[in-house]
C-alpha cells in the first residue's frame, strides 16, 4: 500500500525536516517516495520559505546508509562538497564577476582567466582514492562501496581518479530498463547498495554499462571570461549534448590554481565552481492572497498565495515575493496575473506582473506580535523587542545548528516561549518539574532535561556553537574561519581591524560582526559557563616562534603544498593573509611570481624571502 504523505503546508517545520530527511534517504536508496520536482519545488521549497538559513538547506544533505549490510565508513582526505547552482545567464555573470574581483586582488587580468565546462552527471556521487570507492556521505564521511568493483563496476580512467559519479549509459537504460525504472539514477543507487543483485543489475554489470566516471575524464569546453559571460548557454548545451550519460546541467570551474585557493570554499560548496542547471519552467497564474511571515532577524517576508498550477509535475500554490520593496515596486496585489518560474532547489519565484490586480498593501504591523513594522531599504522589519516569531526562530536556530540535541523542535519551543522561557541560559536551568508545570508529561520532561545535558556533555565544534547564536553575517563557515585565528573566549574584544585581516571577511561584515557579537555576548558568556564540551577545529597556537604575530603571504609555486605551509605558519602563531597589503611583514615567494607583486611588497616595506630562506627562519 502506498504511503500517505501530508501536504507540505500542513506539516510543522519539524515534520517537514523529518520528511525531507526520509525522502532524501529514499531517493539516494533508489526508491524515491516522491518525484524530484515534488521534493525540490514543494517540500524543500516550503522549508526554504519558512527558514531560508535552516541547517538542512545549507549543508551537504546526509546520505542514507542504503546498503543492506553494515559497511565501513571512510573519511574523505578533503571534504567532498556539493556544488552551488545557477539557472540563468545573470547568475553565471554574477559568478564571473566574483571570480574577476578575486583575480584583480591577485593582479590577474580578467582576459587571462580560463574556465572549464563539463557535463554535470546525474548519478551517484563517489570518490575513488587509494583503491577505495567511497560515497559522498555527509561530505566528510562516506560509505565504502568498493565491493562493487569486483562485481563488475567499470572505473573509467583507471585507479585513484578522484571525484565523479556512478552512472549507466543512456542508450543501455533506454533500451533495456526504461520500462521498469523511472530514472537511471534510481537503478544505479539501488544496485550499489544491494547485497544480492537483481537479474537486471547482474546483466548491467556483465555488460559493463555501470561505470564510475571521474569528472576529470569527461569531455569539456574551455573558454575565457568574455565567452562565459556571453555564450554560456551554447557552451553548456554542447557538453551536455555530447555526453553519453544522464546529465542535469553543466559544471563551470575556474582553472587558475592560485585563484581557486584564494576563493576557497564554504561548508557546502567550492566558491570557484558553479553548476549551470537546466532552465526552469515558467507559467502564468493569479495571486489569491499574500501571507506575511516574520523570520529570525525580524524581516517580514511576503509569500504569494497563487491559484494552484502544475510545473513539471509539481503542484505550485505558493511563490516567494522576495521582499516588501519588490511587492511595492511591482504593485503585486490580489487578483494580479503573474509569471512565475520553477528553477531547481528554490521555491518558485515571481518573474513579472502581467496584469495588475488590487493595489499592493504593505502591513503596518508585525503579523506575529502586532508591533509596528518599518521599511529598512527594501525590507519590512518588525520593530518589536519581544516578537514571538523572532524569539521562537532564534531558539530553533540554536538547537538546529548545534546538532547534538533532540526534542527541542517547534512545538517544544512554542511552549517555552509561551511560558516566558525565552533565553537560552534560562532554558538550560529548567528541571523536570519545571517542564511538567508547563504541561509536559513526566517522561517527556525527563527526556528534555536529558537532552539538554546531552548537548553539554557531547563534544561539539566551537564554530558550530558560535554559529548557533545566529549572529548577523556569521554563519558556520565564517565562524570556522574566525575561530581558526581567535579563541572563542576572546571574541568580546574582537575589532573590525582584526577581522578584516582574516581571508574572506570584507569591510562591511568586519564592521557589523564585532557589534553583533558585543550585543549577544552576555548570552554567549552565560552559555560558555554551562560547561559545553567544545572542541577546536584548529586550535590557535600559543607558542614562541620567529613568525609569531607576523603577517605573512605565500605566493608562487612552492616545493611543499601551499595550504600545508599556511597551516604550519598559523600553528606557529602567524597571521596568514592571501594578498599583500600595508600590514604584510613577510612575503614568501616560490617560482613563477610576477614582478609587480614583488615590487608592490618592497614598496610597502615588506620583507621578501624565498621558500628556502623562510624554512631556515622557522628552523625547518
């Protein structure tokens, strides 16, 4: 009997995340509960609509253990990340603009930039290193699926070829399996985890059509900046058309190694890479109402309730209006006929107003707490100091990001706020009897206390703890960067000058983050006193060395990997920068360093030394 699934709009946020997790596991196991379109455009879109910064949306989606028997977990040598996505020429242009900005900082002219475009395979992601074939998993740990090599899985390009996808050829699938399986990916993921192969899987293995295809082995197009700006659709179409495997877009990579290093990565994707996804479908519909929702930061966002329309198999009834300024400028009101687009993993978006309806009405009060609302640039913001929606969203954000505590979902948080238990330190002071007085059962109350204790006693990364407080401009990735340089206990005295010296922080965020930390510090300090078992990703070195406290830049081709040298310098107390500025004290040069970079350093009074001189300085 088929499973009855509630509509996304009728689920609580906790139920929605639980269902998305289950659906994702089923999808990766080759037995999807719903179509890709329904998953992306209905359920995932609903979560993004409610809480755009929810951890489920901003990390590599965890992979199900879809093997029938326990398998060995393998840690990836480097995180196996996902890929950021673009759906339009404008989004690709924005990516190119970011790349050019970083290139200019390195003294690289945009005309010298080169990009590679490869087909984005639609299969099961894996990594082939040291004789082991390992799934993506959660990006850090994956499943060892090497047994499939002995079963007949073909590895294109030989051994140890890196990241790629396990796929089946389009021709074979269409001829032999399309009447039994809805999608090639479902067939592939199912057989990879099976203890006993089906007749169809055995035949496919014997016919050598199940293949691990490294991205490095795919045909590609190489182009310069101008071509990528002006002709991306044609370039992507060419590599997609020529691919013999299922694809769902193209991947665009920056080729310059130094530029890749400077651009870096988030917890989710590499900043020097983007996937150009196939275009979304557009349609016309009518606005039947507008729902305004207050988020964690106090911003009140519009959701257009539209006449239900089907786009690529997904029934769409809600469309993001982006922000109040957009609603006002386009005069989007009830009865308006609008054009919408469904593109990938975001809620369907408003493209244009075809015919105006009633005049747009912008709320004057917060829909959650009835406090006055005011426009701040394009955003409508609640002015209340004790907005229930904001309080609940902040608490939910903390427990979601912390990641080592259960039971503190929307319903529990709502009860706490209703009983004026609105601050984290106060929540951690509650005993079982306190929870029972709020209406929780005795066992549930006991479990809540146990979960709070668990969150303090189980090890958790310090950057995750910091990110959980929802400080403006300080998500998990930036928290990690920050705590590699400064200890958590010292952040109350952090200055914008200190922050801007850390790669990845710009002037605007460097000004805003210290102020936000100062505002939240009493709560952070109180939570630190509760004895959370925090572990440092990369502890700040506190040793005496010739470079301790020095500002250092490494450039050029080194005998040792540059990231390794940078990390060693950090452990010796140095402040590692990505480009030379007036604070740089030492520039360590390898081979193939441009004369302009050396001249700039010397003009600023920076000491320039070779790799050999540097190693001699630190006694290595």
